[in-house]
């Protein structure tokens, strides 16, 4: 399994390269997304992951859509099945003027949390694994995720623009 790289790893500060057209529909691209999903799956507090976070400098991120929904399954034995949305070569095409204040953390900046000012709404265009193009608008948490992951693809970490950044010690497990 691929490990999530941490602050100080050069790939996190590089502008990621576009996924080449030759990789669309390939086993290689499918394997990369599977590696990313497996790495994200191990992080119960993670909702999304960009390829640079596993050391691959491609413009690609995934979102665990099932983790962006309110949890309402405390009284059942079943948790929702993982739903992984894939965004290849994404770009932001529109943002709202209005911003919000949101708490933010990052799987590559473990233990640090702060407040950012993401747009309330964001629209991105991207490609699927087969190369087909789509556009998606989002508000709230998903809009924040889009901006956070796009920043990763541009070598920007949330700590570069966050306010009131604090270090939180890891939970001690018995």
C-alpha cells in the first residue's frame, strides 16, 4: 500500500503534471486510483486525497463521497459502501464571490488544524478515468474539498493561508 507523504516531501510543493491522454482507460491509471483509495480508506478522518499526497505528481484527486454525508447509521450494523469520485486533470471554472470560514486539516500535514476562507460554491471541470469530460458544482464541504485538493495540485498546503493554526497531539490508543 502507498503511504501518504508528509510536509517536507518535495512533491507536495511541485505543480503537478497533467495526466497524459495515453493513460486514460489504462490499467496504470486504474491502479493509481486504487492505490489512492486504499491509502485514503486507512484514514478514517480523511475525505479526499490528491495524487501528490502519495508521491505521484499528476493532476488527479479522489473524494470519498460517502464520507462527506452526515452519518446517520449509529443504530444499524451497516456503514455505507465506499463511494470514490475521481477527478482527473481538474480545473476550477467558477467560484462564488462569497466566502466562508471553515476549519481545515490535511492528511499530509498531520496534527495541524486551522481556519481557511474557502468560497461557498465552486464549479470544476474534470475528466473521468476513460477520458470523458464533466463539470460539477458544489457548495459547503464539497466546495472546500475541491479548493483544498486543487491547491495540492498547485503545490499549496492549507497551512500557507490558514489562520489560527494549532498543533493537536495525536490521540493515545489504549
